[in-house]
C-alpha cells in the first residue's frame, strides 16, 4: 500500500472541521486516503527505512501453531466391517481411527505443515495365513490419501492355535508426513482435517465368507495425532 495522503489539512490556529477530521480517520476509497487502511492493509511499502520487524512485533501463535489429540482406550475393528473380496484399492474402504483424527484451523496460508503420530496395533490374523489381506493404515489429509504413509501389519495369532497370540508381533507405528510449499503441497487458510485410517479386510484363508468360523479383528491401543504449521 502506498503512503496515505489525507484529503483534509488543518492550519495552525484555524477552527477544525469535525466532519473533515473524521474523514481523515475513516473514509474508505479505492485510493487509500484515510486511516481505515491501517487495519490489515499495511505492507512493506509503509515500513520506515531502517526499521526491521522482529519477533516482538508479531502476535503470539500468529505465524505458527499446532494441535494434538489422542486416546488410550482399546478400539476394536472387526473384519466384518470391511469387504472379504476387495478390488485392490483398499484405501477406499478405510475407516478413520478415533484418537488419530484431528481437525484444525489455519488463519493464513501455510508454508510448512508437519503431521506426526503414534499408533499401537495388534490383530488376530494367523501368521501362517497365505492371504495378504492383513490390517493396513494410511494418512489422509483433507480426504486425500498419502500413499507414502501406507503400512500393512503382520498377523499376530499362532499357527497351531486359534487362541494363542504372539505379543511380539504387535506393532508400534510412529510416523510423520510433511506438506511444504516448496513441494507444491500447501495448507490454505481455513479449516483442515487429518486422520489415520484403517482397513481390516476378511482373511479368506482362515475365514468363511459368512463370518461363521471366526471374525478377525484389529485392536488399537494408545494412539494420537499431532499437527504443527508454520506460515
């Protein structure tokens, strides 16, 4: 914004016209000529030469902020929630995980957004299963899946018993994803969502199509989702 040129001046010693004084304070126009443009319209053209902006001039949390959510109660996702026969595009069947899903607001366009999470996963698919349909997780941002974060977890149940679980096959998934303006991935000003989503398709090597034999599940324990953004 260019310098403000006031339309009305007041010579020393002369009576001041109140209406003209008010117009100098507030009189919106295409070519700024009043103080109304001070509220959000000043730019570098209005900075006095030699005066630099430092952190003391920026309101706290205006240029960077973050949020986090989490949960510790067990959450079970059974295979009957998902299709036995999938078309190879598993992400279309994924369900958001409570405790690893977040909504957040950016007051301005963001240069860098960083998502981090932890997720404790166990399941009762058999370790000898010939099927590749084990539980899988992936990050979604604003309903768009991020294929770099796709992870599939191994079966946890013993080969010789349907009731013996191998605890050492549980998995802790600690991950992160960065959206940067330099990579043409940006978070615009406004509301956004991010979520880890799960699919637990039916394991046909140990499961009847009617789910009458057993219904394998994925159990999620401690999980969270954190987002930090910098503009």
